[in-house]
C-alpha cells in the first residue's frame, strides 16, 4: 500500500494514465488534402496509357511501349481500358478486377476528402481498407507468378497508391472540416492537356463513334511503315478528334455541377458552354460515323498500291468477287523485295534475290524489250524477268504468288549468262514491249532462251513443257 504525503504549502499532483492529457495535433486542411489526388493520378495515367494503346494500336509498337505497359500492368484493368482484351501478353492471365476497383476508388477519394459531411468522410476509411485488400491481392498475384521484376514500376505504383490513400484517410478523420478549401478552378487545366494531347480525344472518338476502325488499324500494323498509319492519317481522323474533344468539354461542364461547386460560378455558365458543344458533337460524330465504315471497307478490300511509297511495280488480282483485292508490290532500294497484300493487310513476302529494276531484256530471238517492267500475270502467279548483273541484262525469271507473296519457282541459265524471255497467254493484256506476245491459240507458257537452247516453262510450276 502506497501513501502520498504532501508537505505544507505544496499542491498535490494529479494522477492518471501516462499521456492522458496529451493533445493530438490536428492536421491542417493542406496536410489532409496533400496526397488526396495521388491515387487518382496513378490510376488515371495508367488507364489512359492502356486506353490509347488499345484504341489507337498504331502507337502501341513504339520503341519501349511494350516494356512500359508490361511494367505498369498490375495497375491496369482490361475490362475498363481495353474491352476485356489484353494489351500486352502479361495481361492474358489476369482479370484486372483489383486494378479496376483501385481506379474507381481513386475517383472517389478526392471528393470524399473535401466534403464536410462526416458520414461521407467515413467512407474514406472503408475505401482504404478495401484498397489494402486489393493491393495485397495484386501483389500476391505478382509474387506467385514470379513477375516482380517484369512489373516493378507497377508494384511501386501500387505501394505509393495505398500509402497515399491511407495517409489521406487517417488525416481526414482528424481534420477540422470547417477549414477545408473549396474545389479549385485550376482543375480545368486538365481539359487543356486533354485537348493538346491529340491521341486522347482521338481514342475517345474511335471508342464511341467508329469502334470498327480499330480492327482495321490492327490488321495493317504489320503491313509496313507506310500502311500501318493508313487507318489514322486519313480525313476521318479530324472529325473523330473533334468529337472526342467535345466529349471532354461536356464532361467538364458536368463536373462543374458536382458539389462542392466553385464560388462565383453562375449556374448557367456550363449550360451556355455545353449547348453549342453538344451541337458540335452531333455534327462531328455524325460525320465520323458516316465515314468510318467506308474507310474500313477500303482498308479491308481495296488495293494499297497508291499508298505504298517507293514501290517499283505492282500487280493486282481484283477478280475474286466478295474477297479482298490481292496485290503484289515490289519495293526496296534495289527493287528486290516482293510483298503480297489482301486489301491493306500484309499476307506475306519474299526476297527476289535479284533486281526487278533497272533491267535490259530481250525476246528469245534477240529483239530488245523497251518496257520498264518485264512481267506477266497468270492467275495467282506473277512471272517477272530480273537481273543480278551490273549491266542490268536479264539473267533470271522469278515467279511469285499473289496470295501469300511466296516464291513459286525461279529459273536461270546453267552458265548464268543473260537470257531472253517471252510470255504467252496470261491475264494481262498483250504488250510486245513487255514481252507479252501470244501466237494464235498458244497456251500459257513462259519461253526462255539460253546459250544451250530455248525452253517453254509452265507459268505456275516452272516445269519444262514439251
């Protein structure tokens, strides 16, 4: 038993628990809101990157794009950014549910941290708790799949996201709500950034008004540097961009009415801005929606010959009703690469191992051929005279398939000397200057002359005919 003795003239001390009378420092409004927008900045940035990569696939294959998107994949939800389809390979076995929840939670944190209603503010605690669970599940999935190194940036982003959310939630419990500032008008700079970053409105325009154009864009990604932009560098992109921009302006007008409203802002101001914006949206979206199917049909079925730059020659087979036009185009500095297309989609290619241009060729009887291109088409086969010589005299005949760009056969004289060539029959009109000369009812054949005699070859197989 303890006895407390107080000397005369002294005051007895107050007894209690250690730290009972210590006052907790109340966070200032600035401290409470310091990290409120960090989760939204992280989730929204990743969402935009994946959204643009999906709807404008022309930008997807930029150097380093796959690496960056793979690194950020733990923060991406295919269901919210890319219609449930994986943008990078690592997303193939992920649902993205947790990343989707984090995006929606990030949208709710800033307004809840600024509201003065305590019941709504308590929602921050619940959101933070669920976010901890979502982040833990995401990190566990990364660890189990042994993808920590492949997704390091995303893992760091998850950790920063949850730390910022927890700090905001904790400080919001103690902050004096009377000191919370109103929503700043400066948030409108995001609309300016959206307008200046052209791929963003364009991606929104494709998503809402011409989704079929994305499929056409994907089909031409492997069609060469020129044709990979065929779905983007067209007049239709302007109304698509403007339509996407008008959608952004309308979202900003609706945002102006979300409480707490800006001080001094008249209620009719967003309406005055939104009304003409809606009219412009109807005009631009109608133009884009009307032109979209026509452009898709063109990319799917038409020949790309006019859009391939630095081509040496091309052959078109447009006689297949209901099917894309088949085109064979020879390109390259030395005109030594043959590529086949179905519409604008590349279907194959092969090196000629010789040059189509320039060339000096003759008929088997020695008559000079004056055409720039010495060739003939036999259905799916294009037969052309080529050269490997410095004097450009023809010394080989190469046959390439229109359907897949593969080489059907090749012929050259045993001694490697120049040869003469004549094309009998075929689908192209007769042209003596190109070697297309048919005598009477002569069947399809390729006649070549070497120093050891003349030969008649089957155009489809290269086999010698009797």
